[in-house]
């Protein structure tokens, strides 16, 4: 399976590469599990703060160990629980041109950076625990069976509450 290059919009691969760039820049290891959790959180923050998805070329599914972006999981699964050391690569329809997609929208980059700053120091296991809490979009979706798509409206509703709670907390600090 190949991912087609999409010009001008954030893709799952471009978001993944932004996190991989940040991991190298800050010398913080990112595993496949951590990457897909960060992508889920970034998608939620984007849905809440920007009122739009960060990427639309893949869905987020409820798997046993939490929310997963399937295309990214499969691209990096050969790393198993080791740190990811390469970027996501896409090809054109003719398999002639390969590239490492990158985010071009400044607002998208800010969402990824915000997510990174909030969660870069959390372990993969901690991120699994965080996304498995009762009432999370994962917990509400997974109860109907593994591999189900987590609806963006459900993710947005959850992160709208997260942002409201964060704003209230900051005002009282």
C-alpha cells in the first residue's frame, strides 16, 4: 500500500514527521506507540482549537492499547518498541518520486509543538494510561469492539472539555 502525496494540507505522514523532527531536536526518543498517541492528542487539540482536523487522510481507531493512526502504526511497526530513527516516506502513483512530507501550515505546526511540549516527557505506557481513562473517546469507542473508528466529533467534544478545564486552571493559578 502506498500513500499518495497530497499538496497543501496536513497528512498523517507530515504530522508524524513533525513529531520525529521534534524528537531529534530535543533528544527525546519516540516509539511507534508514543507517536500514534501524540498524533491522536494533536488531532484532538486541532479539532478543539482550530475547529478542523490536523490530518484527514487517515482515521484514528480504537485498538487494544489505545487510539491508533493505522497508516503510521503500520509504517513504523518494524521498530517495535525501539525509538523511531527514520521519517515517514510517501510516493507518487508511479512509484517514481519519494518524499518525506512536512507540515507547511503554521497553525498545524503550533498544534504539534503544543502537543509535544505538553506530553514529550510522558512514556508510551503513561500515554496509554492517559488515553484509556473512563470517558475518553477511546474508552467510549472500544467498548463496541476493537478497530472501530473514533469519531472526530467525539474527539472534539473531549478536547473541548480539556481546553475549558485548562483555561479554568490557568485563570485560578
